[in-house]
């Protein structure tokens, strides 16, 4: 036990205490609070955040922009092709079901196919 209260370090001064796993949310809150307070001190009310990535080479700015645009357009086209192919498959399935349902005696055929399938198992 600590003999005097001065022997007991404050929680924020106790590094081992601050690095406990159960204090992770507190550390995260402090990480967010620190820049927020700094912005308030400097009277900065809004900021702009730019997300980018680092590469090994420094490409020409115009080439980089064009290649990014081309990559974006290609991704968009691939997504559109994928959605169109899926829609065609669904349409083909629904057309087949409509044809079966509109033919005479489809309920009997469905029931007999279900019975024969169940007798096989």
C-alpha cells in the first residue's frame, strides 16, 4: 500500500495504467480530443481533408489524372456489364416460369414431378 497520497501517481501520469487494454477507448477519445482542442485554440472552424496514396514513382500529373479517370471509367463499365448480365439471366428465368405457368396442366405436372422426386429419396 502507498503510505502517503503523494506516493500514488495520478492516473494520467501512470504510463502502465494508461496502456491497459480496458482504457483503449479513453486513449482513443484523447487522440480525437487533442486535435479538436488545437483547432479551437487556433479558431479554425472547418477543414478540408484530402485522401491520397503514396507510390514509389512520381508520375506526371496529367498522366496520373488521365489514368485515374480511365481506371474509374473501366470499373464503372465493368459494373454496368455485370448488372446487365444479371438482369438478362433473371429475365430468362422469369420468362421460362411464365411459359410454364401459362401452359395447361402446369399444376399437375409440377405435382407429379414433386411426387416422383420425393419417391426417389
